[in-house]
């Protein structure tokens, strides 16, 4: 496959922007601004348009990486950014108040893409909060009649994220 | 972000903008992270959504001008079949979005919106 467009979405603070900065071989396009609401308590800056970066996998496969804003009020960007995407990565902050509910929001909004493209779930910040465990995530997906790979990732660690992306790209190559 | 008093005063300034310039049909003040602070309109637009989209567009404008090393982004103009929309910074955290349905009113829209943005910046600087 020539170039693959992948989109990172998921809850605010889960690590979409950090993941793309860790992975990108080009200077990233970043649209973070100062947070003025309750989000500022958790994180100083928040993405309002998109993140963009590029990387090459070890087999030469080029990836274009897009990150969405997390908050639902920016959901119009979700649709715009998914245009032409072949894979979706949903990141969930395990240290958030309701990680499974957070996941549910993105599963619902992106369901159509999840069913028609490939998707993986990355659970982040598990060092900060061990619960819910990955088994609870699998149970939750089973309830929704979804079968998606789930990874525990620390997005600050490039190799960690690369492993997840390689799994996603392998799913794509299998599907096409 | 803004105190209630500041919201009322900002809304007053938007009101006079619309009173003094009949071509402008709506004006919104939004935080750069997409929360509506003040609005005024003649018609029924979905201004909450416009506020959030305004923050997205303004940040893209800032990103583009930074990429091209063109200094600060003054305003973004969207000229459309049914009218013109202008997005501009009030200060570091706030954006003014104004719109007109008159296709020939670009200069007027920019001039009056810019003046209004300066007035709001001054008001918030002083409070
Ligand atoms: N402790 C810990 N921190 C993490 C982990 N993953 C991400 N972070 C931090 O969480 C924050 C995520 O912020 P950001 O990338 O802006 O999130 P976004 O809103 O999804 O774009 C950053 O400060 C990261 O350093 C993790 O696995 N463990
Ligand atoms: Mg972000």
C-alpha cells in the first residue's frame, strides 16, 4: 500500500498529541491552545483543530498520522479528519474518571468507521490507574458486539506506540 | 473565562456593532478553545457551534502563518455564495467571529469588526 492515513482519537488527555509527536519524522503540525475550562485543571493546552505527523514503518510503509480534538464539541473535526482514513486508533485515559464511558462515546461516534475500516484501542496511563484492567475492556467490547485489539500503551514511548500501529497496519493489509 | 460583568459588557459592544452596521447579521466572541462567551444576532444561526468552529479555524490560521513565518494571523476571511464570515483575534485567548450576507461588504465587515475587537480587548484589559 502506498501511503496509509491513520487517525488518533479518544478522550482529552489520553495522549493523542503526545503519540503523534513521539512518532513523527517531520516537525508536527500542532493546534494546541490554552485550555480555559475545567480541562485546564488536568492539562494546560488542548487541541482544537488537529495534529499531523508522518512516519515510516521498518518495512518502508509510509504513514500519515492525524490526531483529533478529544472533546465532543469538536466532533465536526472527527468527521473531517476521518475522510480517507484506513485505520483508527482510539486512546483512552485509564486514569480518567470514567474510562469505559469515555470509550463508549468514541465507539458510538465512530461506529460506522470501525465497522468499515480497521481500529484498535490503546489504553494509556495504566501506570497511574490499574483499573479497569484490559479484561474489563474486552468484556465491554463484547457487550457491544465488537472485536478489536486492545493495547496498554505509554504513548511517551515511541516503540510502544509503533508496536500498536504495526498491529493495526497488519490488520489493514489482511483486510485489503 | 469571562466574569458575568465582562460578558454583559462584551455583549453590549456586540450589540452596538450590529446596531451601527446594518450589514453585519451576527457576531460571536469565543475562547480560543471553543467556548462561546458572548453573542448577538439578527437571524437564527447556531452560534454555539459557530463559536467552536471559529476557534478551530483561528488556530489553523495561526498554525499556517507560523509555518510560513508571516507573524501573527490578523484575520481569516471566508467568502461564500451566501455571505462573508470573518474570524479575528481579540487577544491571546479570545476570537471574534462576524458575518454578513452582503457579498460586497467585506471592507465594512473587516473595519467595523476590527474596531469592535479592539474595544473588547480594551474593556477586558481594564477590568
Ligand atoms: N504517566 C503517564 N503519562 C502519560 C502516559 N501517556 C501519556 N501520558 C501523558 O499524558 C498527557 C497526554 O496529553 P496529550 O498528548 O496532550 O493528550 P491529548 O488530549 O490526547 O492530545 C501528556 O502529558 C503525556 O505525557 C502514560 O502511559 N503514563
Ligand atoms: Mg491533543
